[in-house]
């Protein structure tokens, strides 16, 4: 009997972390800017607004995630 070769894709996690570090860096910067300027953001499809305090908290979380993914993508061998 012939065995079918398994189709496996090896994920390059280092490259994934490099991409995510860039995305989190930009996101943290934009959210911090919105926090500093006091700009509320409307939620699409609703009448609710996300306040600047929430954007400030999200910018801190994204900055931490940036540091983690930057470490795993660029620094760690």
C-alpha cells in the first residue's frame, strides 16, 4: 500500500513574532496618541463611545505585548 505523505506546514514562529511586534508597536502608538488627545472612538454599529481612559489602558497592554513579541522575534536566539 502506498502511504499518503502528510501535508505539514512548519510555522516560523520567529517571523510571526516579528510581524506582531510591528503591529503592536503601531497600535500602542496610535492608542497612546488617542489617549493624550482625549479623543473618544465610536464603536461601529452602536451608539457607544470608547473613552480615552480605555484607550490608555489598551496602549499599555499593547506596549507590553510589543515588548514580549519583540523579544521573541528579534532578541532571543
